[in-house]
C-alpha cells in the first residue's frame, strides 16, 4: 500500500535543487513534442483571450517552469503550485522578476494552500499520474475556477488495459532499453521486478516517483466522465511519448499512441 506520506516525502526528496527535470521527460527534452504540447497551451490561452476572459493560470506541479515560461510569455498571470520547495526556489530565480508569477508550496500535495476561485485555466503537465486519486483531485481543483474557465492536462500515460498489446509492449521495451543506457542496472532491475510483482518499496524514491506504472497508467475515460457534465467542450488528445527517440519514429509510422492530454473549455460553475 502506497501511503500519501511516503509518496509526498520521497517525491520531494527526488525533486530537490539538483534534479534535472528535462532528463527522461520527453515533453521537455523532445523539441517537436514540446513544441506541439506548448502549442496546445497557447491555443487554450488564445481561446480564453478571444472570449474576453482574463488569463489567470493555476499550474499544478510547475517544476522548473517548462510550461510556466510560455504561459508567462503569453501574458498570463501564473500561480505555480509545487510540493518541492527547491523547485519553487528555482522558479523564483528564473521568473521572479515577473510580477505575474506567484508560487504556492503544497507540503502535502493537496490544494489546501491555494486561495481564490477566479482562475481561468487549470494546467497540469505530467502531474496526474503522480496523484493517487487524480479524479478527486481534479474535482477539488475545479472549485478554484471561474465561469467559462478551461482545463488543460498533458503528458499522462494512457490506461494500460485499453492500450493495444503491441503498443504497450513497444512502450515498455523502449523504456527498458533507455533505462539500461542510464546505468545503475541493479537499481533499475530491482524496481522492474517489484513493479512486475505489484509490490513497491515505500522507502525508495525510484519506486514512489513512478509508482503509476503499478496502477497501470491514468484512466483517461474517468477524467472525461468527470469533466463533461460541467464543461461545454471536452477533447481527448492522444499521442506517442517515450524516452527513446528511435522508438518515436517507429511509433509515428505505426500510429501508436501511449500518452494523452485533456482540453476542457467553457466551465459551468454550480
């Protein structure tokens, strides 16, 4: 059983001041994918602007600002929430002179420290798969949105049971090959064996940070079902994302998709 305390503590240890968010993160390291996903963000901000809404972004899990930066550059006011103090310090070092940036430390991974209900965009990039009950988390986050607001989630793994067997095999094999090239084979092999057995160690960062592998990704349909009753338009965006560049070429030729985002627009408040 993965407890919230273990997850919070070890994830914060992992995302310290020295962590490289780009390494092993295709949505940051793959230039074409990053451009595509950031384009989605700019498109949502553009739609909000066209509808006459202020650009007020609540970004959960901002990290070192890979998607904070384009939001700020587009003229949005961004409240960046993260459970890592070191990451928020780095954000302030990079963008602290911009008065449109504010930061919130979430020590327990919740939104209890977030104030206000007038945000027009909820932004979650590579976040939901780290949250045990991501549907309930999104439901809570919606209470901070104003009428007409949007939601954009990106870079979460599609629900494994719905993936074609060949796509899932390509994804896991590609990740495994990439992992071997990173060194520390003993640690990597140990994590792989524990995941296969469905047993993770709560005292190891490597197990806690990526424990979504154990629960088989993120149920995109559950997110859609949660959002559709309260938004005018909800779109599922699927694509291929993997740490091994050579696998991306093969996946594109085959039309394989293993990751997703959700765009929801026109929030109808209660």
